[in-house]
C-alpha cells in the first residue's frame, strides 16, 4: 500500500493518501490512519528517483555495485583503479540523470534542470553512503539526498531519510573520528 502511494506523482499523492487514511479510519484502524496521513508527499526530484528505481532497478543496482568497487579501491589505496572508477561514476550518474529526465517525459512530465540536479545529488549520495543507497533502493524518498564529501565513501552527510527522519549528525561523527 505505501509502496503504491510512493509510486504516484506528487500531485496524485495527497488525494490518494487522504483516501487511504479515510478507508483505514472507516475500517476502525485509527492508528493506521494516523500513520498514513503522516506520510510526506515527495518532491518532484524524490518522486523521479523513486520512479527510476521502479522502472530501471537493475541499472540502479549497477550504480550500487560501482559504489562497492569504489570503496574497495579506496580501501586498497589503488589510485589507478580509483581514478578509473571515479570517471565511470561521473558518466553513470550523468547517464542515469538523463534517463530519469527521459522517463519523466515518457510519463508526460517535464522536469526542470533543478530537478535533474536533485536526482544527480541523490544518486551521488547513494553512491557515497550505503544507508542512503538503502533509502533510494526502498523507493520511498520524500526529498532528495545530498552528500557533503566528508570521509570518502563511508556514510557522512546523507540528507533526510525516506520517511523524513534526519540522518546521523555529521558533526557528531567528526567528533567520534577525532576521538572527542
């Protein structure tokens, strides 16, 4: 049910969410109705990433495979492989962003360059942070993710979670790393 809701366009989301909450309440499940009504509508960029996952999941998984290779190259301090994979990462993210724009067009939607940039930032965050990759993979993003670039590929700087929960505070992680 929730997956179906996040498969809708942002414009379709709110009316359908209201209908689902109303049906849950009518069935006597007030707690489910409260959970449903609390679900946040995705931004256009988040919707587009969710849609990309649903329509081209195998390509999104290929992106995550590349992320694992990048982490391995970094762990091994393999500069040549890291440079090659970094170039591949840039090409793949750009290609997937173009694919997302094309997908939006196929679905009758024109998206701005700002929305495409949000898609790119979200994909970069998913490459850098396995937790962000899991959020993208779930297909329930409500807002785009971003990555600050701290700490290589380890998990600092991911933005808000799929259901609106903030990610771990990057400042506290920096203090942990420094031993403070």
